[in-house]
C-alpha cells in the first residue's frame, strides 16, 4: 500500500535514509520541509503495516529521493513507487544519480529511463547522471 507521509513516519524514514545513503543522508528538517511544501508528493510504501520505503518528488516529476529498506529490496517496491510518480505525471520523471551508483543506474535503466546528461561535480566529489523517462499515460518510458 502506498500512502502520504505522516509526521509519525519520520523516525522510520530517517532509519531507511541512513541505511540507503550512509555518506550524506537527509536530516529530519529536510524531510519535514518536503512534507510541508509537497504533502501530496512525499509517499511511503507499507509492507505488512511497516514502512518499507519512500519517495519524494516535485509535482512535475523530478524525483528528489527514493529509498527502500534493505530488508525489503528486490520485491518491486521501488518500481511501484516510481510507477506512482509516472501515473501522477502522465509518464514523465527525471532523477539524478551518482555516477558510481551502479544499482540505481541499473534500476532506472530497467524501468526504461535513459541518460539525458551529466552534471559535473553535482555531489561535490562526484558527477551526477540525469536520467529521464518520457512516456505517456499508457506506456511508461
């Protein structure tokens, strides 16, 4: 089940974030900002009443962050979260990933995203690959 983020989800979201992004995780203030500024675009995925992952995106389809708890990976949760964004945006999404993040690159490529451009030193120490999906309401990417 996918639903909107609730403030009571914050501690679990922070734990997922720390596991997914140990190098530079978002902090609680960042999550609270997005929950306040984009309440319809901060979604959590529940698996057996437990938060298994989340996605934050701008209304136009720019994915800010997505993460799935390691115990729930490879079950299609990330795909369902991205599909929800694509459904809501008519098939458009864009995301930046670290050049070294092979798992993210494979994930988005598998979904049909393609490389649009490289942003040098986007992460300070590393380039970002900008990946795009331009589908339609009937066929993603």
